[in-house]
């Protein structure tokens, strides 16, 4: 047995060594990326240069875009059949999970760290476990159970244990403390492990006091900065928890011990065996599971951005007034250092100063035009590099909330749609990761929690009396392979900050659809009561698409069951009443039809009268316009005639005046006898 354990330990240590060799480059690269993100390298060199931390900016922009609040689990029956027991069971587990997510901070912090690791190193991991908290109970001679907190002596009553409370924590696994067997895809992985750092007290509680004394406390979390390595003191044990899927067993061991500390059969009984979901990856291919961090894809542009920022910093520092001046005139130096608005500085020997050309002949300043132009070009080049980085990462100006006043709403909408393509993919990946974590959490709760715990977390006493009667059957259903009977989903929209009125809009949309269906189905149900069960089935089918309708789904199922029972218990009298109701409905339909026809005729007559009135009004308007046009035409003709007569009179008068003047100037003819 010991030889077999030794062979298993050698096998697993070899697997861990292969993983370390394969991921060595990725580990070193991730360390550098995190240092750049934290800006830890600043101040370590004498020639400090200005930098532009585009990595921090991008991560801080993308993190809230894909994960900004706790997810809302959506647990429903896998099939939409009329199954009230399954409906109650899904409500119980959904409410219990929501209680744990909201009241325990582990899920919130784990998701935040995993998303951050995904944007930095390219891989985020979580780990689900079952944690019962046990309290001792003493059994007295009279059979009464009393909780005991005192030490047991001789003759003390026997001790028993009681689960005080239980939970299913979701642990964050650091990117350096997680590993798996070599594989091309996640489906080919056969074993996973994580490294846990435990104190002496934690070792004694988990493995016993005797084993805890054998385990050396010479390890601890690896620091990010290597220069602090020599100054650190370790006081913990580094324990590996390895899950072997092929053997369906879990092993605990330490590199400093030549034996396996503990091994157990599958302790959780999960359907996928692994207590961790598929990691949240950045860029991977089908050849290897070594991820490519996002920063690697634009690190060249980031380096150019740092170089330009350094150039800009140097140009800004150089952009100041500098020059030379005549040493015989010390007042020139005071002109730049002491000069204020409307200030005059005296100059000795003014005549000699003016003969030299004044200021132009005594001082010469370094030209700043070249530096200013270079600075502007550097600013433009930096903006171009930033645009290239945003194109690579998929961050557009519409996501960052910036825009131009000249852009139209349509242009902004188009940019937002195209920018949301890659962002939507990131949101779906995070939502899928959160869904897998909650699926594991739901399995642990269903298979290991006491029924009292689930009912307390789900507040079962606040459910409707009809649903409370189905709780025993629902609890039995939860124990029987929950993933086979239920579907656990998380919508990507529930992870990001949306409009607070979205819930109201969903409810209003459901009420409108519900009211429209009832308006159409009610006359049919009154005319043919035997059609009511089918219409109720259609109503329930449509309700399943609305999440806002979940609270009243049970009431719909109860109503449907009552209608079906009423249809089965209906006798001959009921059939006769049904026929009478059908005849009455037909009469009402005929009456309604006649009323509609009469109303239609009246509407047609009113429409014809309105059209005739409109034609008459148009004809009268045309006549009025014609008369106005004729009057204007006559007035124009009259004015034209008057103008022509006036013009003719003026011409005649001018002609007579000219003739009269010519008569005075002409000589008289000679006298003829």
C-alpha cells in the first residue's frame, strides 16, 4: 500500500513538474504584466522616464464593462411541462443560492479577482467546496440534548456533533497556485490541483495533530518582487490538493514529505467531478491551454506610447525661455525675472545701449518654434498610437463615454453596435464562467445540505400555502441529480450595470402581452369552455419566456389544474349549460356582427359626406383664388394703361417744348414782294 502511494506521489509530482515547465514562460510574462499594471518599476532607475500606463486604463475600463455587480441566478425546470413539484424545487434552490451569494462575500471577491486575472495574465480560476460547521452536543442521562462547551471529564455523558450551519464557499485560486495535467483543450484535462498555504492549527484541524507535526512550515505565497525574497520568513505549509478524474479520488500531499498526507474517494459527488469550472481564459487555441494575455497583443504599441510620453516630457521641460545677453547690461536679466505688467527697468548709459541696437542688439533668445512644433507632432503621434491600441483591444470611444459634438445619433449608434461585438463576447464568457460556478454550488447544496438549511435559506415559510404542500416532494427531487432536472443559467446583462427601469419595463411588457392574450382568449373561453385548458397551456407556455412572471407561475399552474378538474367533473347538466352558453355566445356574436356592420355603414356615410364637404370647400377656395387673380390682373392692366398714358403725355410735352425752342432760334425767312 505504501509502495502504491509512493508511486502515485511520484506520478503526480512529475505531472506538476511538466506543468511548471510548460507554463514557465507564461508565468514570467504574467509577472512582468502585473508589475507594469501596478507600476512597480517606477523609481527603480536613476534615469526615470515618463510613462503612459495604458494597461491600467484598459483593464479599469473593461472590468466594469463585463462584471459590475453580483449575478442573478436563473434556475428553472429543464422542460416546460406542467410540473408543479419541479417548479417549487427550482424556486427553493434559486432562492437559497441568491441568499448565499448576497450574504457571503466569497463569491463577490472571487469573481472580481478572476475577472482581473483574465485581463492581466489571461486566466481566472475559482474553486467550490463544502464547509459544514459542527457544534458538540452532550446527551444527558435523561436523554435531553444539551450543547456543551466545557471539557469532558470522567463519567461525562457521551458527546455527539450537530451541524450548526453549512455553506458552499467559492474560493479564489491565485493564477500561480492552480494547475492541471497537460492537454490541448479543457475537455482533455484528467486532473487539476491547487496549492493551499496552511498554518499549524489548520493542519491539525484538517489532518490531525500527529500528521500536522510532521509537515514542515517552510513555505508561503511567492512574492511578486524577487528582491524581497531574501527578507521573507515563511511559517506555513504548502499543501497540494489534487483531483484525479480517472481514479475518481482526491489526494493531499506536500513536496517536503515523501508520502501522501491524505486521500479520499470523490468527496463531493459532482457530475463533472472537478470542483472548479473551466477557467476564464483570454486567448487560447486548440493546441495548448497556455493563454496569451491581452497586453501581449499590443505591447509594441504600448512601448511606443511610453517612448512618445518620454519625448513629450522632455520637450515640455525644454520649452522655456533661454538665451544670451550682453554682460555689460545686467538690467536685461532683471527684465525676465522681475518684470511685471507695465514695469520699466532702468538702463545705464542709454545712448550706448541704443547705439548697439537696443534689446535686439543686446539679447538673443533660443527659438521655441521648433520645439513647439515637435511637441505638437508628438501629441498627434500619441493619439494615433492610442487609436491603434483601442482597435486591437476593441475599446472604442463610445464605450469610454467620449464623442464629438458633430457626430449624429445614428453614427454613434453604429459605432456602439460594432464596438459591442467583442464586448458582448467578453460578457458572455464571464457569464458562462459565473454560471458554471453556480452550477457547482447548486450541486453541493442539493447533495450535501440538510433540508432544514435549504428551507431556511430559501425562506420557504414565505411561499404560498399551495407551494408549501409540495416542499417534501421538491426536496426529494433536489437530491436526485439536480443538473439533470434543472437548468442553471446567468444572463450576461445581469453582470453589468443597466438601467434600473429595465425590471419595470419587463413587467410592463409581460402585463401587456398577458392582457392582450386574455382579451382574445376570453370570448373563446366563454363560447367553448372545453377550450379553456388548452388556452391555459398556451398562456403558461408564453409566460415561461418572461422572467418577471416567475412569481405567479405557480398560481397559473393551480388555476390550470382546477379548470381541468372542473372539465372532468362536468356532467350532462354542464354539457347542456355549455350548449346554451355556446348558443348565447353565437347570438352575441351575431348581434355584435350586425352592430359592427351598422357602424361600418355609418362610418362609410360619414366618410362620403366628409369627402363631399372637402370637395365643395376645395371648389369654393379655387373660385375665390380665381376671382382674386382676375382682380389682380385687372388692377395690373389698369396700372399699365395709366403708366402708358402718362409716359405718352410726357413725351408729347417734351416734344412741344423742343419744337418751341427750335422756333426761337431759327432766322426769319426773307421778305418777298
